[in-house]
C-alpha cells in the first residue's frame, strides 16, 4: 500500500546553518512529490515540488532532491532562519491520482 | 491568503450536537478535499470530490457526512461525534487533469474541533 515516512521527528539547527529534512516513500508508483511547511495555527503551505522525471529542483533557498532508486526525498534549506521554524511534511501522488498521501512530519527548530 | 477559506476556525460541540464545517475555494479548482490532522499523526485523507462527485471515502465513519454542492464549496456535517474526533480539519483544493494532479493542493487554515 502507499506510505510516506520521515526519518527524524525533530531537527534543531543553528541560525545561518543549512538544514536537511529527509523522507522515505514506499510506493514506487508515486511520480509527484511535494514539500509543505506548517506553522503553528496555520494550514500547510506549499514549498516546492518535483516530478519523477527530475532528480533535483531548486527554489529560493530551498532544494528538493529525489532518489528514485532508494525511494528517498530530501528538502535542503540554505541559511536557515528563525522564520523557517515549523513542521515540514513530504507528500506523494501517484500517476493519474488525484490525492496526496502525507508523511508524519519533521519539526524544524532554529536556534538564534 | 491561500484562496481557500474555512469557517468556523474554532468549534466546540457536545457529542449530541449537529454542526457543520464550511470550506470555499476562490481558485477555480475542480477538486476539493477534507483532511483530518490529529496530534502525533500524519494528515489523514477523509474525502475527495472531483467535479462535485465524491471519488474517495477513506473509511470515514458515517457520523462525518460531506457535501459538495458545487466545485467551489465543500461542507463537512458532523453528528454524534466522539471526543477522539477532536482534531484540526483541513480543507484543500487542487486542479486535476486527465493524468492526475496538475499541481499542489492549496490548504485552508483549518477548523479546530473540540468534542466534549
């Protein structure tokens, strides 16, 4: 069946350092992946997405890497800021699918 | 502002009450979703509507009854809930094409439900 999981429930980083949040997925049929950020009291916000025909995609201060061989997804945040403190979720979608399956989430804490 | 508006933001109800959660999207999307977010659990998909038709019911108890009168509005009717149903209920919308999702889901801020 479908499942998305995260390796680390909590990640603490120093302000200015780079952060890496990891995600493992088990459904080899998944072909679209999204990272969301959720701040306290808010709904999940889109950060970046990637389709399975790519292995890397960059945004502003964020990079998503996809390794289909080992079914692994990661989110890299450069020069982490206090405003990056939140829960981060990976989510996956299968070809022809109309829904997202979410992972458990990783808490990112940024220390000033 | 994500273009998805949920009301009420907070709701407290007794187990015998009947209440409804409302969601409206202003993005012109053709699919809408209800997700449940409990503490220490991933977001759980409850229902999916595509062009007003329910395409998924993820084994949700019948005390939760969705309604989608048009592509812009989605309701979740609540009746005889249990305390364990207390959670954040998130609505989302997206655009679905012939090959599936064309982009991300846009989420509302959620309705925080407490069942006493």
